C-alpha cells in the first residue's frame, strides 16, 4: 500500500456548512466532503480492498465509496487537512 497513491485518488468537494456562521453563513463553502472509491482504487491490492470492505462495511455506500465530512473549522483548507488526516 502506497499512501501517496491513495491520497491522489481522494476526491474532495466543498459544500456549505450548517449551523451558526456569523456574516459568512450561507455564503462560504467551508465544509469538506472526502470520498474514496474502494472498487476503482488502483493503489490497493484486491486483498486490501476485501479487508477494507469487511472492516468498513458500515461506513461504505452501496457502491463501496467511503465518505467522510469535516466542518469543524471555518476554513476550508483546515477542514480538508482534518478530513484527510482522519482518512
């Protein structure tokens, strides 16, 4: 498993965060959604995919996509770093 190849396969999307936000509420997309397509990953072996599929079964969509969210900070860059670290 090569981490830099896996990181390159991550998809990020910025969306509007819910909750209080002061002046920037409903204007700034600071929430970051990370998605990782387990089936289409070229960085993982078939054995690694099978292991992750069984261990992360409750966190995967029906298409075997892992989705993680982060809206802890008001900064999109910081949220991207946090969600990547979680991954």
